[in-house]
C-alpha cells in the first residue's frame, strides 16, 4: 500500500479539488488515501458539536469514496483514539475526559466515558466507510500520558508505568474493532510503541488484536531504541505504510513494507521495517495540531509529494523518476536542493503553487524595501509625520507614485490569489492563510497609502 495522508485538521480541500487531485495521485503511484478527517467529518447526534462549520456532508464522504474507487485508491479513515484529540477536548462538554485538566491534547483512559466516546466516534466513521478494509487509530504523540492524577493513582496501585497504560487503552480500542467490525484491519503510528519495553510488548502480544504499526520518523534512520525483537516472529507483518505526503506532522519519511498475508485478529504479528533513504524533503500539508497555524497548502506540496511517491514506487530518485515527475506535473526542470521547479506546471492547483511562490519570494521583500529604504519616506513621512498628518507635498510626491503603483500591483495580485484559493478551499482557510502570510506585510503598505492619500 502506498498511502497519501490527507490530514484535514487545517486547509481541508473542497471535494471538487479532490476530484482533480485523485487521478494525479493514482498516476504518480499511490493506491490509497489515508483520510484524517478530524472536525471535517459530518458527526451527528451527540457528536455533532465536533463538526466544523465547513465539515463535509454525508454526501461528500460518499462522493470522496466513489472518486477514490474510480481511480483505484483505497480510502483508509484515520480516527485519533488517544492523543491529538484537541478538536474533541477543546469543547467544554468533553473537558472532563482530559488526561491533564489544563491540556486538551490527550484522553484520560481511566474514565469509562473516554472509551465510550472513542467507540462512538469510531462507529460513526466506520459506518460511513464500509468499503474500507483498513482503519487507522492514530495513537501517536499521547502527550502528558501518566501526568494526570488518575494515571498516577493507577500506576501506584497496579505497579505499572505509562507503557502499560498505553497498551491497556489501545487493546480495549482494538478489541472493540475486532468484535464489532470483524475482519477490519488496523493501522497505528509506532512512536509510542518505541518507548515501551520489549517485555511489555511481548506480554500483551497474545491478547492484542493484530495491529500494524506504521513507522513515522524524523530522519531516514531507525531510532537506536527500536527493539530488534520486533523484527522477529512467525507471521508476516500486517501492514504497509504511508508514501510520503505533504503532511503528517513532523514524522519524516518512512516506508513500511508488509510481506505475506495480513494476519487475522488473534494471530501472532511482527513488524518488519524497511526505510527508504533517498526520500526528498516534504513540506507539511496542514497543521502540527488543532491549535497551530497552517503549515503548507496542498497545491504547493504536490511537487514534493510527486517526488516522494515516485521515489517510493521506483526504489530511488533516479533520472528516469525525475523525468516522470517533470512530465506528469508539466515542469521543465527542478532543483531539489533549492526546493524549486521551473516551468508553468500543469497539475491541479499549479496557479496557486506559483502565486504562493510569489508571495513567499517577493511580497515581504518588496514592501519592506519600499518602506525602509526610501529616504523620502524615512525623512519626510515617518510615523511621527503620519500620526500628525504633517508632510511636505514636494517630498511626498517623490515617493508617492512608486508606492501607489506597488500597492495597486499587490492588491490586484492578491485579489487573483484569493479567487484561486476559494476554488480549492473553504472561507476559513482562505482567511487564515491571508492573515498569516499576506496581511502582516500588505497591511503596512495599505496603512502607508491610506495616510499618504
């Protein structure tokens, strides 16, 4: 499986854009989509509070799956079941389920309502994905696990540690899936498992439903603490992993290759990891967590994603691989070290790719140059002058036409960019991206022009 992870906790694309992107992903070598909906899923009934105002509808979810099926992409839904649940625990209704009262990052696994809520969320998502043969339960970065009073009491009473707490909760989640959705295979991130002793893992092995850990690393090397025992066992591994993506948090790039037939619930399992060392760097797609700023937009990450997928398919980034990427994306050349592509581009969102490049490369520089290096502005139109509406027209006219032209050009450009973004994204994403990347600089120019006029 070569999965592209669409992490929708920020900059979730409209379905009309996914309709354009899915055939491209298939052409580049992906055969599945890992959909981390978060608040973009159309939760209903008691879970309706979790929905974003711009959440996909039930019809959208069905259309996404039909589009994926049309392009031979399997949809694997990802439901966070332990950490990264800020979109749930930010709500007052669920604050009592926090591991640490002050922080909305992770569930308290000792409260029965936690497992009941996880089951309810899993059920709603799985019911809308009955074609899927895999479910991903997240389970990465369970921050502050063991720091809550309930966990401290449990560890003291049971002579346990955070590893046993983690395994106990995950086992309950897996048992629910195995009981209610027999045959549905499970993926999870591996980072929390790497912190647990081999003995503890082996002690739980017989009782745990088979789950396939997916490696997410910050470098192409396996961490030194990776237990070698994990690579031994009777049965073949049950997983494959994500082809790189513009996006899964800072987990870097890794491939997990599964050999043999996926194990059924109750069977022995083992993890066999093979990490690609020739991967390109990848720009994050959305957010590191529900509270962070946006990282990168999908159209801007597509060239990087294309390189990673083709590297994964071909086992290395050869000249032939590079040529396939260039031909598919409509570029003439690319420089990996500079993270640049030359040419017009002919992929969905290429216009946004180039316009964001202009914003990143020229907006701040051109405005600061005009405001800080123009001697007439510094000497005759300083903040002091502007505050008191006091200036000599002779000196103001020496910079006025240049500043007005710069302002007009950028406003026209940003108007076009805004229109392009609205074709791909919902209004909240467009507003946030503009606030973070454009307005801090353009507002300075706008203010100056206002005072000048």
